[in-house]
C-alpha cells in the first residue's frame, strides 16, 4: 500500500445528518447483537464512509454499539480524468 496516497475528496465530511441518524439508530431497540448495519449506495472515494466510521467509533465508545458498513459505488457517472486524481 506504500505506493498509494489517501484521497478522501467527496461531498459529506461534516454533515449534521450522519451524527443525528446514527445516534437515533444506536438508541433504537431494533438493533440485533448491538450492531448498526449501514448500507451506503454511492461512496465515491470514501469520504462519507470515513465520516460515518468516525462517528461509529465514538458511538461504540460512548454507547457500546458497533457499526458494520458496506459501501458500494458504480463509478459510472465519473469521467476518467476525475477518477485518476
Ligand atoms: C455525490 S457522490 C457522493 C459520494 C460520497 N457519498 C461522499 O459524500 O463523498 C454520488 C456517488 O453515487 C454513485 N452512484 C450513483 N448512483 C448509483 C447507483 N445506482 N449505485 C451505486 N452508486 C451510485 C456515483 O457513482 C457517485 O460516486
């Protein structure tokens, strides 16, 4: 992995939505085995995934609930030049 540089450019680094919705999910009684399962459609380079992951780490520490995040993206919309950077 030494040849790869991290590039988490994206759209949703500091949205209020993620902390709010994940906290609601963590406090819900509908979670089996204390795991919040997140299925993200459209992760691009992973900025939103990383943001949710950081919130999940805090929730695990504060409330004891874990997250499992599955992220997918088709990358079909992006032009080739943009994905090279
Ligand atoms: C605006 S970007 C958001 C990226 C990321 N969630 C963020 O906040 O940084 C939307 C992404 O959704 C992806 N996308 C759009 N329709 C999709 C679909 N049907 N299945 C999977 N990915 C999709 C696009 O390829 C694009 O990368």
